[in-house]
C-alpha cells in the first residue's frame, strides 16, 4: 500500500507524449524551436524531446521525433504560505 501511495505522488498532474514519423521534413526558416511546460503555482516541470539535428540540411528524410512533457502542480497551500513570508511588512 505504501508503494502505491508513493507511485501516485510521483505521477505528473499533466502529461503529454507524442511520437511522430515523417518520410520527409522540409525546413523553410532557420531558427530554434522550443517546447516548455509551465504550471501555476510553479511546480516541477520536465520536457524531453528526441529529434534529429538538421546540421544545415533543408530536408531530412525518415524523421522520428519523440516528445514527453510533464507538469506537476505545486500545493497551493504551500505556495500561499511562501508568498506570505516573502511580502514586506
């Protein structure tokens, strides 16, 4: 029972998983792509993207991309208590 409780606590509040396969990917503009996860009140967040590097190529063949994003929402009671101690008097 204790193990089940620990596993439930470790589970994210929000989870996104995606696997994408493409025969061909054409890059039209240079730049950086980012994926972020933000929770409020601020908790623990994780973003893991596994994708091939373009290395200057405009077209990439047989592309596999895996994305895993997780968000854990902080306990609002703890966030409010922390905010009260930080406010000037």
